[in-house]
C-alpha cells in the first residue's frame, strides 16, 4: 500500500482506539483487532458493491492477464446472472487459442448456457459486435464477453481490448486478477484501469493460501470496487465481495471480530464500573465472580465462543465441550453462604467439606476453585491495574472452560 494510504489508515485506527472503553470480557488487543478490522473493511469499500445489470442486453466485458481466471469467471457470472432472472449469452473473443473457445463451450454445455463463437473470424471486435446483435435477435438479456489475455501487459492486448470496449459499450468492464500474484496484481490493475477505466475488480483463487492483501492494495491504488471473488474452479464458487469478511481474512484473526461484537452487545458499563470499584477496594468476592461467569455465558455457547479465538477453533473441533462448562463452579459458589461469598477468607477446611457435599462436586474441585480464586485476587491486588486484571480473569475463565 502506498505511504499516504497507510498513514491515514493508522491515524484513523489510532483515533478510534484512543476513545474506546475496554470491555471486561475482551482484551485491549482484541478490541484493537476489531477497530482495525472495521477500518480495513471501510478502506475496501465498506459495503458490497453489486453489479450493474441495467441495459438490454446487459453487457459485461472481461479483462485481465492470461490465466487470471477470465474464462472460468465468465461461466460463473453467467450462472449467477441467470439465477438473478437474466438469460445470458457467453461470447468467446479469445481468438488466439482454439482451445480457449473449446473451454468456454465446454463450460456452456455444462451450465446449459449458450455460447457465441466465430471460429473463422479472428477479429475480436467484430465478434463482440456480432454477438450483441445476435443476443438482441434471440432474446438474450445479458452478454458476457470473454477475452484473450497475455502473460504480461502489452500494448497489442491493451489496444485490442480497448477497441472491443469501444465497440460494445458495456455496462460493466471487469478486471479479473489472480489473488496469488500479490503486489504484481496492483501494477496490472493500474495498467488496465488507466486504459479501460474499469468498473470493478474480480479477485480469483482466494481458495488458495493468498490472504487477500491484494484487495487492499488494489482498492487503494485504482479506487474501484472489488465486486466478486473466486474461491474455486467449480461454477458455484463465485462469491460477492464482502469487505468485512475480507478484512477478517487479511487479519487472519478468526472470528475475534464477532467475539468482540458479542461482548460489546452484552457489555454493561455501569456494572463494569462497580466491579472496578470493588477490585480497587479489594472487595472482589464470589458473587462478583458468579456475575462475570454469567456475562460470559450470555455471550453464547462455550464451544462457539472458544472457536472464535484464532487458532482454537480447529484444535477443539472434535472435542466435546459441554455448554455448561461453568456448572461445577456455579454449583460450588451457590452452596456458599452470603458471608462466605463476600469474604472468602473464612472458608476453612470444614466449610470446604460442606461445600463439596452441598454442591456434589467433590473436595478436589472445591479446593481447586478456592486456589484459583485466591490467585486471582492476589493478582488483582498486586497489579491494581484494571486492564491487566481483566486479562487475567478472561484467561482464567477460558482455562476453566477448556479443562472441563
Ligand atoms: N483454485 C481456483 N482456480 C481457479 C479459479 N478461477 C480460475 N481458476 C483456474 O485457473 C486456471 C486459469 O483459468 P482461466 O479461466 O482459464 O483463465 P483465463 O486465461 O483468464 O481465461 C484454470 O485452471 C482455472 O480452473 C479460482 O477461483 N480458484
Ligand atoms: Mg480464457
């Protein structure tokens, strides 16, 4: 990304982050991730940009280098447009390789979508023009023109596609680019946009390892929306481009963002302030602990929540995590008298035995909880630092959930 864009971006993230409340159930790092995510999504266009289907027929022109996925995408788009109620015609304007026409015709047969080609004609401009006339005559309401690409940008290719565009005046000129080409994609996008004034970008091969940083760079250099992404060779693998999902992918942060959103929904500022006061006065007791657990539980199913933490989702996929991960802790706390909850220091050996019997959880579990709680309070006292403490609590609670 260029320096100016990057600088503006970080300034915006900074400004937003400085004014934020840190919630009890998420860490400042997670909150920052969320802010960064939202700004990234904004940078990539905020909303998903649709395709312009006005015009009868709607004409869409494909452009891009060879191998970027133009022909594949043409088929996917025809399929997509048909689902939107149009009657599409695919047009083979890649006249340099007979195999290219075969490829499009195969796709057409597979999808049961008509393909227009002129094998004896090697002028893409007249083929495209003829195809539009053919579409009008035969009641096709959308025309998708697949073109030839070169391995690198060259003047002959640019000139040819510019002439095709002029001849058919499409509603949409799409630039198709392989997400795996990284920064090269930016230069190519710029070259095509300078020459063709494209309407949108299609980022293909996102089913691979590419994180999608190209989406950011392209957007900041050509300022044209990314409209679709390709996530496979199958004809169904066409997705509308959603800036927010792409931002998540670029950050590689699993679903931290939705985790934060849920926490923000559940967050009760007044409660949090009271909690902070108690901690400051070293009055954090089991009732408060119970309340915290309640807050976490409100956020949703334990396994779902854990799955949103980057790296954890996969690891716990096949592990059975009961939804009532806190059940034991809750049972023990509920067996305590109000005095014990307020002042855990009085919970001696005989009281512990009573709690174990009362909760039906066994003395080891009671001891474990007492120990954890004790450590937690020690930590709070020691640090007197609100943020660090919140982290600790969060970690403890997560640990507790994972172990059970
Ligand atoms: N994995 C994956 N492969 C793709 C995708 N789009 C296209 N391809 C493959 O990339 C290769 C080149 O695609 P093609 O449509 O022929 O590119 P063109 O030269 O621009 O017409 C083919 O093998 C396609 O199957 C995609 O989104 N994901
Ligand atoms: Mg092709």
